[in-house]
């Protein structure tokens, strides 16, 4: 049987693809922002989302992942 891998949905365009082909990304979500000041963040949370390759490219996810890798490498 084909398609053993679970399908995930691209958070941006809604396209479905096997998880192995998707780009996972920790999306930061803010709750309780005050529209007046814009900086009064009460809660912050991350949610794991998936993007298809084209959306990941479009959103610069690969660049950001690279930056993260460099930052982590410097830390240790
Ligand atoms: Zn997409």
C-alpha cells in the first residue's frame, strides 16, 4: 500500500502532502495583545505547523531555519 506517511496540511495554502515532504515550523502565537499599545503580550505559545515547499520558500522559512542553526551552533 502506498502513502504510509500521514498527510499534513500546509498552514498557508491548505495543500495536503506527506509529512516527509512538508517543512515543519514552530509558529509563535500571541494571545491577549492590546491593540492600543500593540506590545502588551500576556501569553505566548508556539504551535507546530507544516508548510509545503513552495510556501516555505515564499515565507523564507529555509532562511530562518538556517539562521536558527547558526545561532544554536554559536551557543555551544
Ligand atoms: Zn503551501
